[in-house]
């Protein structure tokens, strides 16, 4: 049985996104970033993030993490129907409403998309990164898979046209059916997904930037030809257990593997699910890790976990 990865105490109060950069805890020699890859950008960060906070990986403490609010800065995430049925593909429809109550129809593309949609259940057992289609009237739609009954959280990550900064809004989605509560999935530092082995290295550090790396291999050989996915060689989403605070960050290196690294500050003690998206041979894969901090120091989980069944990657991903 694998145990959760133990990480040192976090500081309280973080903004909507980790400020991330490529690299392992104490490894140097990272290559330059591709022009389209950034550590953090307006569409995947908390309002109020400054250039200096992006550089250091530390974010202002006077902002809530992203996704905790359905309305912020005059914008509101409005689900057309927040009640669905589990077990079958579902058409999610929603609008971003402005301060005047009208749907927003103009956005600034970020990482090749006007809006990124994340869907995850409260138990964090699955994860979907969707790219919905917008109609002329401002209504977005996306095909989602809700495999089990329960409470889900929908995150809309976007930057309105003319806005200096992006924001992330969150809303509850209720999936009817027979509910079978389950504990948070446990992993070690190594998981397998779709035949790939991904190993997590480094630790999160309380109150300041900490370094994480994720190394990708296949059939025992390092993968050195990762493909850019949405303008970067990897995307990392972290969701905090309990309230599903949302953090979305990107590497700042141009190296196409095997290492994808990030620098981050996390909001608090507790458990988190880390979801790494990477693309290889024209297919997107997601490796999921569970990270837990209790203030007692860092303890590594052992063994290898097959995370292929914990993410919804065939179908829900829309590119």
C-alpha cells in the first residue's frame, strides 16, 4: 500500500495560482523557456499577481486561492444547469457574466485558448481539463464525463478582453446517482499512466518558493521528445482537499523532457492532488499525485501507483 507524500509545513494565504518554474530542488542547468511558455500568466493566476511575485514564485498573501468564489471582480460563473446525472457523458453549458449581467463575449487567449475548464469531484478521484466552445451569445459548452455520483467543482480559467489580469471562478456541479464516498487516493512519488512512468521529486517549502520536478519515462527509457501542449511542455494543476482551492502553473524551460519542473509556494497544511498534463506522440496524458503536509517534515511515499484510472483523459480532453 502506498503512502501519501509528506511535505513540510505550508504558509497560509496564497493567491489563485502557484508561481512555478522548471527545476529540481537543488539541480541547476535548466534550459531557456520557449517563447510561448511562462511560469505564470494572466489567464492562469490570481488577480493582483505582480511581475516580482511571478519571478520569485511567491504570491501576495491578501488574495484567496482561485476557484473558491463563483463571482469576483464583477465577473460571475453561471452554470446553465448545475444538476446532471452521473455515469454518462454530459454537455456542460455555462456563461461568464459581466458586472452588467450580460454574457462576456470577448476574451484574451491564454495558452492557445480563450478559456480553460477544469472539472473535478470533491474526493479528487478524477480530473478533466476541457476546452469548451463559445457560441456567439457568450454561452460555452463542453462534453464532460462524470463517472460517479457526487459533488463536482467546475473551474473557469480565463482573461476578459482588456483586463490586465486573469482570474479563476468556481461553481458546484451536482451529479445524481448512487454515491459511494471514497478516501483521497494515495500515491507514492512514482505513478504510471498510459504506459508512462512519472516520478515526482523535490519538496514544497512553507512561505517561499519550493522546487518540484516530474520526470517522464516509458519502457524504462527517459522521454526526451515531449511535445508542447498549449504552449508549454507541461501544465500542473493542484487542488486542495476540503475546499478545492485551485492552482494552475507552467514550467519555464524549453527542454522537451524527461524532466518537467516547477517552483511553487502552497497555501496551507493539508492534502493536495497534483495533476500533470503532458503530451507525447500526439496524445495528452495526465499523471496524478497526492501530496500531504502535516508540519512534521517530509516523508516519501513508497511504491508505484497506476494513476491511469484516476484521470479522465480519453474524450474529456478537448483540443
